[in-house]
C-alpha cells in the first residue's frame, strides 16, 4: 500500500479490499477519497500512488463514473475502458479527480462537469 494514498487510514491493500467488498455491485456512481492505481493518481514527482485493490474493484464492476480526489496535482478526467473494446461504451468508466485545490492547497481547480 502506498503511504500517499491511505484511504480509511488502513495499512494494506487487503484491508482496503474488504472495504470495497461492502459496495453494492450495481453501483453506477462511485465516490471515494483516494484514486485507483495509475489513473489520475500521479504525484508531483510522477509516481502513481493509487490503490491497486480499488482498480481491481472498478475493473470488475465497472461503475459508469468514479469521482475521487486526494492527489491534488492529478486533477482532471478521463474515460477508461476495461475488457473488450468492441462492446462500445458499455465498459467505459469515467474517472474524475475532482480535487478543488492544488498540491499547495490553493483553490485553483474548476468544477468538472460530467454528462452520463
């Protein structure tokens, strides 16, 4: 577990996985504090610090939208596809790092609009 991405003040990915297991499998909009690994989770020095167990959960259950923050310098949005692309947007997950502040806690980021 990366110390920069410590949701719930939990120490291991296994403990985080237990928390993700509590989320209903048919969730369309998922909001967490921390990002999944390798998606809008890069620190100012370029390291990916998100949660691998959260990435696994999202890849398996594919909510339509995942909103998070925590890594302020990784603000933005992107569409991520899991599985086979030939099924169209069915497997696309819109990822949004909605951090309002930058890494210096200055309120510089604008709201992000999402159309589902």
